[in-house]
């Protein structure tokens, strides 16, 4: 049984995993895996996270012996929902996973974003993992005009960390590893890496 709960002023929900980023001085939920439970409970927490009232919630993690005051992004998360097995004739529980858009897309280079570990199983049963460094490079390559190569991911993340521009998410439970990345002069990092021979425009 999970020892993590998230609560608003009326309900408390069991959480399997969470990722929290500090954005503009506030603790913001960027990843939340809500364990299967009554759909009304899930719906109430969902509403608190996405409404525009900037509602605060309590995230209590007994394993880490801490309680955080957090808020949602106050707009839509990417929401993955499945029905869980029905228990004793009650309403069918819902299992819901929320991922903030800033963990899936760079919306603006002047705003922070999140590079997560992504895992999935292909149709042939093979497990796959995309590291935060690869996610970082892939997001930059896809969402910006910068001349990024996926192979530069480790270098870019290492440099951002060294300069204090990438901070690990505060995580609990089964949440994936992730980094909140501040607005960064990526052109300078690329130039420095090429000059130092740490990255290359053409693969060997």
C-alpha cells in the first residue's frame, strides 16, 4: 500500500508516484500517478490541479517523512486514465497518470521545461528507456530551431547541471527521474562544446 497521499480541502487520494519542480518559487506538480480509487476522489484532485484558482494541496510522503505544499499547473495536464477492476460492486475505480505539458514539449525557450525518463514496452514485449539527457536533446531538436544532435544530450544536460540551470525533480514513489531546466543560452553551450571537442557537428 502506498504511503503517499495528496489532499485538497475536501478529499485525500492515494498516490503511487509524484514529481515536483520549483517554478517561480513555487512547488508545482509536473508528474502525478494516482493509484486506482473512486472516480469522484480522482476527479476532485484533478479539478484542484487544473482550475485557475491557484489552489494549494498537501502532498504527504510518509516514506520520505515530509509534507509538501504544492499546486497544479492550473491548466490541462496530459492525462492517461484506465479503469481498474471493480471492487464489491462499487463505482469502477480510476487509475490516472498526469504529466505536465512542459515535460512533453518546449513551449518557449524563455520558459522552464522538464526532461523526464520515459519507459515503454513495444509490441514485441521489449522494454525501452529514454534517459532525461536523450529527452532533453530530442525536445530541443524537435521544438526549437537550434542545430541539435540527439548524441549531444549527455553533454548538454551535464553542462546545464554544472551551471545550475538543471535541477532534479523532487520525486517519490514510482516517479521517473527528471530535471527542471531553466531558460539557457543553448547556443553558448553548443559553441563551447564544439570548440572543446566534446560534441561534433558530424558523427565519426
